[in-house]
């Protein structure tokens, strides 16, 4: 089949995304005989495939590697009949009688129901070392990785509430936490800012940006290069970890013409996981701007499958 040839599929339930939310939805939907089709997306397995040790997912007292955990999610969903295909959805049409999905290989899927679990991507600094050191000292989740930096020096980048929350959480483990912010003014609420300022473990470095993270060759963070935005001077600073907390971007650009989103682009759901379009449900980080944990994503995936089953049974 040539790359320009279109292939059509008619399906009962299509799940977009294969992170904890999507694969949990697939597991429950498969056990409910809904014959779910999962479009993996990128990265397959979601953000957990970019992490190393996961120690806060129930059932793994010794911890589990993020990619290994997602393999288990996938295997369990497939065991009950979920079909998982490699590909990305490039366009949707929720205006027709059938919910239509268009894939990057020119496949068109007409689906009676859709579960969106495309997740949210952490905003990054744009440094080439970030991708090399993610999970090796560069992190976007203090709750996930803070434990690994007991009695060490860490840096948090950001000036909003999430940065203050990350820094405060890290003081439980690290001996010193530096908050690096590019301006003097903060987006953080006054109460969160005061909590951070009153913590003796936290020190602020303002009007500054990280321009380099070392050392990818050693597979760990050893130090960073900081540029002062006022005088242009740069200095090196030793640190064991860099936690980036400059926000998340929900992966919802495909749906903005059809679904109700909040001001930050997250899908708004009602009565569980229902969106404003009948038959379209959303779960995981794509509609959760508050918790953003693997366990909460999995729970909402279960909810979405049950909501979908009830919807289909009434057609």
C-alpha cells in the first residue's frame, strides 16, 4: 500500500494515548468487551517512559523503572484484548455523526466513542543537555524524583506556584534548594512565596537563567552555568539536580476547535470524564492540571472506560 492510499477503520472505541490513563482505560474497556483500539502516540507509554525509578506507584515496594511499568500496563491491556497500534492522530472531526480520527499514515477511523488521554508535556528550558539528562538529574517532577536527592544540593527553575511547591517539597530531602528565576517579580501567590522565603533551606537567585547543564558525559548533573540577566555575567554553580517548574502544556491542540478547554488549554470535563461532545471522554494529565501523578491518571482512565461503557450501552 502506498503512503498516499487511505485506509478506513470503523471502531467501537478508540483511545488516543498510551500512558497510565490510556492503558488503564484500555484494560477496563477490554474487560468490558468494548474492543478498544489504542493509538500509541509519542512517546509510546507516555511521560513515564522518560523516567527511571518510580517508587510511589502502589504494588512495587522496591520501586520499578518507568519503562518497565508501562510495559506491564500494556501487557495487561493486551491480555484482555485491547489492540494497540503505532501511530499519531494528526486531525480529528467531531462534527459528523461519526467521530473521525485521521492518522499520520492516512488511516481514517470512524469511532462510536473516543477517549482522549494525550497527556501534558512539561515546558523545558530549551537546552540540549536537558534531553540527555532527563531522569539523570534533570526532572520536571519533585514528587517523583525528590527522594533520590537526600542531603544533596538541588536547583528549581521557575517563579510560579508550582516552582514554590516543588522547592518546598524538595526541602524534605535536599540539604539546600536554590530557586532560579529570570526576573525579580513572581507569578507565585503571595502565600506560596512567603512560605518559600521563610524556609531556611531555600535560597533565591533572581534575574538569572541557566544557560548550560553539565555533565552529560558522566550521565549525571554536576554543575550548571548561570547568566545574570542584568549585567550579562555568567558563573558556574555546583548542583546535583535541576528541577524545571515553568509549567505544563496540555497536548490538546488537536481538539481546540471542538472541545471546551480552560484558559490554559486543559480539557474541561463534567460528571466524571465527559466532555462537551457526546461520546468523547478525557482522562489523565490532559484534563488534570492539579495532581499530575501516574496513579491519579490511571484512576481517571478507569473512570473514562466506565463512562464510555455506559454511554455505548445507551446508543
